[in-house]
């Protein structure tokens, strides 16, 4: 949380209890409510399966709501990495999700102040570019778990992925279209167990 954000009075107790009752969860977040220039309730996916898939299209973890097991971070040597500009939080959460299970509590935990001159608005382009780098990493992460023993796995590796790369290299996809498309493809491949992760 930043100094001008607020947390609900019960936030830490809610997350502590959730983590105590779910020892397999490495980290959790929750919903967030914005205030200031505009007010909206920000809801996000709840279970690990949905959260890690959603990292292909953006960060589904609201950083000001984060609650993480310290021993998990130490055991997996996870920390903020350089080189991700204004998307370091997203990179941090993607590293956590690759190493352990994450979840969100279906409750507003934090009130996040929004205003015209906040960093995320001023440096939106740098943040977006860094986010795209992480999204590409997530696509590669899932594709690295592609199973080739099935006919569909072979088709994806030998024909589909080279075709998609050709279209990407020739500028046929905007980042938004590419990541949305790959999200749907990877989601389907996971459902059919062609990607086992």
C-alpha cells in the first residue's frame, strides 16, 4: 500500500484467517475500491487456476491487497526484479504464481486513491510496455509445458505456433489482440490437458 491508500479495519485479520485455513496458498489478495477522481469496486478472479491464466492478459492481483508468506518468498528466492520499470509488481506476482498457489479473497480489503498525477498515470506507456514483457513471459511459461504426445500437441507445436509467430512478426496483431487470442488458446489447451500446468 502507498501512504495515501486505506485498508479496511478487518483486512489483516481476514487475510490472516484465510491463509491459516489454506496452508497450501502462498499469497493472497482481494478486491479493492478506488476513491478520489473516480470510485469503482475492482473485482478479480479468486482461484489460482484462473489467476495464473489471467496473467496472459494483465495482472489479476491488486498489489495493495497483497498478503504473502515470508517463508515462501525466502524458500523460492523471490523478490522484486530490475528491468520491469513500472510493472515490477506484476512481475513479482507472476513469479509467485509460477512457484506456488495464489488466491484472492472475495472481499474489499483496500481503498486505493486515484488522482491525475499519480505515477501509474504519468508513466502509463512505460508501465504498459513492461506489462507486455511479462505477458509474453507468461505465454512462454505455459507453452513450455505443452505436451507433445498427443496429435493436438504436435499440431500446435509444428503448425499453429509457427503460423501465429509469423503473423506476430509481420504486425498482424496488436498486443491486445495477441494476448487475448493466446489467453483463449492456452485456456482451451489447459482444459484439454495439452498444457499440463
